[in-house]
């Protein structure tokens, strides 16, 4: 074990420029999340949040620097291994929840298990991370579990999306503005579920949002524009994404 | 791969209406391809089974295909007859084992009438050298007796003992009936799947008898000859349409063919049935290939429609691709997902087409048999059909790689945030 493996996510001296762009989108010295860390990441639209999340998830590779998940540098893995590593260790919640409308609620929650044997095994072994338990804890009535996901209300979809990201207890959960379309009640119940499950599984949480009212629940608040040197570097007219 | 296949099936089911239409068009293409191939093979099978064990077919000089079609398949008419005495002379050739005269031209309710000798029932072979078998009755012995093929009996509902009236020529005009000399059905042959099934067999003497009061294809006015009077007339055959010849040894076939070509009394030709069949296939092969090309083109159009439908829906599915990427699906897996979806639709379309073809053969076989004398067989696909099916499946999967490749590129460009 090296010291690097202590961090769920470790971004160091990162530099990324979109293909065809004339300037760097993201220049970041250091960002680390230890297991169980809850980090609130804020910043205006276009400051490079989506790029940062794609780099954290290993979907994009930086031109310079290192992006590590559980000590494993994404760039050190071949394409297929990168996809497997992401499937095994990362849960992702989209802004629009992005459930597959043609799958049932249960199948949507179980979807990550199709791509990760490790999470499937962990989910089956622990019981607490099974799709049914997660849905029950999220307050979704069992009568809806076999319904197509497209038939659910926004609040119900959000809870399913959270259960999908949390199933199999991934070491890192990335949430990309998941509460932006929710009213106050739904936002509260969603946050309670997300934080409770992350704490139970000791999953690190990287939570991106504009809503500063939520920030107090997190260990750290990071302002991305102050972290991203792309805009301030000389001779670099930043084109964030 | 199993995870992807399940997802591909669910995703396809979600867009079942549009994909169902594409599936239907692939099924119809498959039906067309297999149907034409089945028909082609069964026609060839029927033709090649129509005569076997015959070494040479002799007739007046014409094209070898014309002589084959006329003498064996009752298609078209002979340019002219040959003298019966010529056949008697050929029968004395030291290499000839038997000669079966064929006298064609008359008909009965759309079925051919064949005047021949009683030896026909002994020497004629079809299929794999199978002899003719009587299921009811006996061979003709008396003058106005006929042995009918299985399809004649089935289609016209004839039994042994039934009286039938033959018509001169194709029987288009009622005045051309030989109504004054009815024939009695004395035997019914077992089905052969050849033109024999649609033929009424009578003796050569009977052919002479019904034409005693005819000349140049029309009844002679005021010269009616009754059946009783005809039976007492000189009924020695004067001419026939053609003859089938069996040799004592096949090794002599070319020598006998040359001797017949050099026959002194009248111009004759002898053809080898197998060689003439090859010439026939060469002739119809152009049409067959044209039909196949058209069917293949229809199949290609169906596959293009498949690609168009999947590609058109791709933009709406970019979120789906992003979800799958976040869950651990690689770009290559997304390529496979779309290719599998196309492959699945193709496979189901092909399966539906195969079943439809089997259903069509089962439903239409009796009608095709009665209308055209061609026996369609319900059987598992042969090597040529498997080739077509494999080409369709590979083509469908291959074509689906086009939208798959587009999905691959989109997923690389979009990452986790589709720019829709």
C-alpha cells in the first residue's frame, strides 16, 4: 500500500485542453478526497466543472498531471481497464438523473451491477446495498419498483438515480448538480439519503452545486474558479466547459 | 456481452414500432430471397427428376432444349413429327436396348395426352431411376383405354372405370373433342413429382384411331369413323413426336448419337437429357440471376433502412450513452450495443422471413402443383439458402456498425456531458 491509495480521488498538477481549443480549460494544482470525505464544489456555469468531473471519472485524460482514483492513475490503464475501474469504484448522479426510461426502477438501480462484478458481489454480500434496501430507504413505495422509470415523478426519479449511484458501495460518488430541479422538500429528502448512504459505505462524495444552502452539510467547500488557474494564467484565454 | 445483449433487446423493445417496421421489411426480403431460391431449386429438382435412365431422346432436328421441353416436359410443340419406321430401324441398332415412342399433341382438360407403347410402363424411370407404379388398376390393353397420372386423378377426381373424352390439340375449342371415341380409365399411377402426374397415357394405336377421320388438325366433313369401325381399321402408327432410347451400355451413347445424326431416311437428332438440361439451365440462368439480384437489392434496401432508423435515433440517445459510460461501459461496448441492436433486429427479421417462407411453401404447394406441375418441398434450408441467410445476418450486423461507430465517436466527444 502506498500513501496514494489513501485518497479516494487525487488530482495533481492537472492540465486539460479540449481538442481543437486554443487554451486550457482546466489547470489545477491539487484536489484530494479521502475516503468518506464530503466535498462541495461550486462555481458558475462554464467554469470547468463538467471537465473536472469527466477527468475525475477517467472519461477524459489530462494532457499533464495525474488523476487518480484509489491510487490508480487513470492514464496508467488501458481503455477497457479504465472502464472497468470506473464501473467498480465510481457512482455517478447526473443533473437530470438520466434514468433509462425503458428499464424498470429496479433494473435502473441494478444497472451498474451489469458492468461491475465487484459491486454486484459487494451488493449481494452486504444486503444493505441491495437495490431493494436502497429503494426502501429512499422511501420509494415497492409498488413502483417494477414500473418503467419513465413513469415516475421527478422526485421519485431522483431517488432512483441516487440508489443507482450508491449500489455496491462505490468508493467515490460524484453528483453533478443533482438537486437543481427539485423543490425544497424533495431536496431535503434526497440530501438526507445521499449523505446517509455515503457515510454508511464510507464513500467519498464530490458534490457539484450552485446551491450554497446545501454547503453547510459538507466537510469542505471548494470554489472551482479560485482553484482553476486556467483563466488567470498568462497567455491563456481560457475556454472552460 | 450478455449485459449488453439484454440492454440492446430492452432498448430495441422501447422503440418497437419503428424497429418493427424495419424488422418486417427484413422479413419480407428474406421471404423473397428464400422463396426465389426454393422455387429455383424445386423447379430444377422437378426438371432433373422428370427423366432418368434414358440415354438419348430422338426427334426431328431442332434445338436440343426445344426437343427436351417438348418431349419430356410437354412444353411447346414439335417442329415436325418423325416416321415410326425410323424408330423401328433404330430399335434394331445393336447398341439399343429399348425405344419408347412419344406421340404428343392432344389434351384433356388442360392435361397432356401421351401416346406410347405399353413398354413405357416397364422402361420409363424418374427421380433416382424409380419405375412407374400403378396405385390402382392396370396398364392399357384395349384400344380406348387410358392410364392416368396421379395429379390428373386428384385434380379431376377420376377413378378407375371413368369415361373421359380427349380433345385435339390444346382443347380450346369444343368442336375439337374426340367425343365419338371416349376412353376408359383403367389405371392410376402413383405420384412422381414429374409431368407424368399430369398426363393421360394411351396407346399409339389409340392415337391413330381417334385421328382416322381427321386431317390437317380438323375433322374431315362427312367422314366420321365410329369407335367400332376404328378398332377394325389399320392402326399401325405412321409418325410420332419423339422417342426415348435406352442403350445396352452407356459407353455407346456418343456412337449411337452420331449414327442417329447420320440417319439416311430422314433428318433426325438425338440429345443427351443431362446435357440438354444443362443447356436449359444456362438459358434460364440469366433470368434466375436477375431475380436473385433484384431480391438481394431489396435486402440491401432493408438493411439501409435499418441503419437509417438506428442512426436517426442516435441524437436522442446521447444521454443514454453518457449514462452507460458513467456506469463503466466503454466506447467499444457502446459500439457493440448499437451493432447488437441492429443484429438482433436482423436476426428476428430473418427468422420471421424463414417461417413465412415455410408457411408460404406449405400453403401454396398444392396450388403450384396443380397449376404448374411443380412440387414445392417443405424442407430445411439448403447450403445456398444458408448462404443467403448468413449474408443477411452478417450484412445486418455489419450495417449496424455504422451507427455503432457514430455512437463510439459521440461517446468519446461527449464524455459524461452530452452536448445536445
